[in-house]
C-alpha cells in the first residue's frame, strides 16, 4: 500500500509518496504538492498504475483513465486526446468566411486523408500523425495520377497548414488562430508539425 510522508526537516514542504513499483521495489517519489489530501490522491493513483501493471492489466487507455481520474480528484483539468478526425472536422467548422468552392476543396482533402488513414487511423490522436503519414498520402495521390501542384494544393492548402512565412496573413491561418479550437486542441502539434515539413 502506498503512503505519503513529509520530510521532518521541512514540515511545510512537499509530500513524498512511498510506493511499490511494478518490479517490487519500494521507492520514494515527490508529489511536488504541499496539500496532504491532494498528495495522497496522487500517490494512490501512482500505486494503482504500478499494481495494475504488475498484474498485466494496465493498458494505454487504462493508464490515461487513472491519470484523468487523479487530475479530476485534485481539481485539475483532465488530459484531452483529440482524434485526427475530430480536429479536422472542428477546424473545417471554424472556417466561416470562405466560398462554397473552397469549402468543398477543404472537405474533399479531409475526406481523402481520413480514408487514407483508415478506420483506425482517423481515431489516432492528432499528435500521432507523422511526416511519414503525410508523405504516404502524397504518394497515394501521385499513384492516382495527380500532378505535383495539385498534390501540394490538397496537402498544404486544403489541410490548411501554411508555409512558414513571417507575414501576418500566414500566421493568421495557422492552428493557433482557429476560433473554434480550444486551447487544449491548440497544444497539439501532430498534423501542423508534419505538414510544415511537407514537400512534393
């Protein structure tokens, strides 16, 4: 069982967690928290993860659940993992002042990219999309007979990742300025980071 302790030399300092790791070791870990109740919640969450891992029950999804439960209990926001589909659809919805033709172009590019990723791929977290995914998508478009200029338009323009230009207009259309994207969404760097490196 995990327990929390305060360094007697610093009675008003942070609380430390004494827990058993997956390999059976007893270790100390700082909770970096001066609130005893919150420190105990954090410590119990760590121990729960270690215990489930030692029993072979800990999955990535379960680990995220434990972390989010702990965060909620200490009054913090849960970690939000935005799927690629959700981010792209949210981004498209944020595009208000565009023509019908441009919107159709955006929608076509998004549909094609999600189809390339497949049913499982479109639910991957945004930050898991890599440059390899973008290049693979471009390669598929080339096999379909699209010209380099069309591919560039589809990938860079219609997935709305601007070139890294210093002017304000380029910056205004970046992920950081999308009106309907929350601050948590903006923290992700997957597709923007990958596409900024894209070259046909």
